[in-house]
C-alpha cells in the first residue's frame, strides 16, 4: 500500500465520526485522494475502507461518498472484500452492510460474483451473508430473498 493511500485511509478512520465541519472537510479530502488512487487498491485497502462505515454518523450523505468509492472498485476485488468484512460491519454499520449487499442483489453480475465468493468463503462469512441477505429481504430489496434462497440451496448441497 502506498504511503499516500495509507495516509488517506488513516484520515478517513480518524474523521469517520464526522462530528465537526473540520471532520467533514478532512474526510472529503481523503475520499478524493482515495478516488485518485483507486486503481492501486488491493483487497486490504478495500476492506479497510469498508470498515469505516458507521450507522451513527452525523452526516450520512458524506459517508455515502464511501459508497461511490467502493462501488468503483473492480467487481473481483469489491465483492470478496465486502464478504470478508460483513460480520464486522453488522455491529457498527448494519444499515450500510444491508445497502451494499442489497444493491449487489439487483445486478446479475454482482449476484453471481457474490454467490461465487460465498462458495469459497469460510463458514462464518457465509453465515454473515445469510444474515445480511435476510435483513435486505426484510427491507424490501427486490432480489435479496431469491439470492438468499440460492445461497441456502448451495449450502445444502455441501
């Protein structure tokens, strides 16, 4: 990880509470730096950024900038990274976890990538995905229930 990316991610973490205007400004600046270096990201950087999401943020719209950043990551990097951090996100960023996974269920390519990644994931990641898909289905994400059923059907064959 380059020092520029490392520094930007540190700034995102430090200012993730977004409680002051200075936090918001620093967070936005760090997001811009990350976006400029997106092509250099590896899975640890994507996972670190996903762990920044917080449900208790003062400025959801600013935190929403993270959504745009991570969704710009190539699918083969993004999907396994989301799966890897879901259980961490459930405790502090359940709203964001449900939104990320729910959005994936609305796209055929992301759905297939998610199911393929789940097939290779450790059991605890599969269980976390089941919980989040169930919550996404309850929140009326149109395709979440069918993806959940496909995941369960896969699990029963193992």
